[in-house]
């Protein structure tokens, strides 16, 4: 390959497998894993919307340990030593592969799924660390939690949203937050960059959380003109 082409071309390989996200906090170069999120919907190309995040992960403990170790190595390789990180990984028979490590916390409203210690939010944990205040506990609450980023079914203009009360009434659902407003243009991926909203659930098990999110989503109807 000519040198000019080497400088201009980027060749990538698709990594098959399931995808997870890791939320962590670096303190003095040590990565503290705050949560590992399962992404139960298949996320295959050529492009896709992320939909459901559920924690704690249902992966075997050995695989969760490998996910944490690979994420820790990636942070070290990037020179990250302090503050929040959000990592995305793919897992297959060859092990975990890092897709991304961002020096930030989880995006959108998704951090509402995480509560620590005596009720601290993720943002409070991050601010306490940044201000040098002691962190009493980085342990996530016992109950399982999850969020669905509501995907856009087709392009158009949002006319109305129906079924929010019915969706919010499902057992385990904490909140249905519609973040787009009537009259707004909705654009699916890959051109779009927003979701219709978020559904939050909390329950005793990850399976129950996932089922609640799917049931609530099924109650929603988006009139798109």
C-alpha cells in the first residue's frame, strides 16, 4: 500500500458478540468499578441504536472480572488516573474487547439508574472525589436497575405521545421521561442523535427490570407525521 494511502485509510474489523458498558471512578490510578451494565438487545451493524441498560450484570463473575481488568488496562494505557470513566466493550469467545474508554460519566439521563451508599447519586460521587472529600462508600444499592433509551421508529415530526400513564403504571417502573416535544422533527440513526426519551425501572432482579422496561415500552405509542 502506498504511503499516502496508509496515512488516509483506516481499516477496521467488526467485533461480534454481546456488548456491555462499565461505569468507573479512577482514584489515584486505581479503577473502582461502580457498575457493569448488560445490553440485552442485539447490537449488530451496520448501525444500531442502544436501547436497554441493566445492572447488575448477569455475566458470570469470571467474565465480569475480565471486563474490569481489560478496562483498567485501557485506562492505564491512555494515561487516565483520576475521575469518572465510561467504557464500552464487546465480549465473545476470544474475550472482552474495548471499543471505547471516555473520561466522563454515562451520558444522557442514564445516571439516574445509579445510587450509592446512603443515597448518593453518581454526580455527587464524582463531585466529592473532585473536591477531595472522603467517599464513604462506592457500593451501588442492592436492587437491580435499568433504563431504556426509547428508539425512534421512523423519521417525521412528533405529533403526540400516547400511553405514558399506562407505561408508568407497570410494576417496577420509576419514571417515563419523554424528552422530545410535540412538533419536533425526529430523525432515526445514523443521521439522528437524540432519543424520544427514557424509561427507568428498579426491581429485585435484572430480569424483572428488563421485563418491566419492555412492557412499559409496549404501552407507548408515538404519533409521527
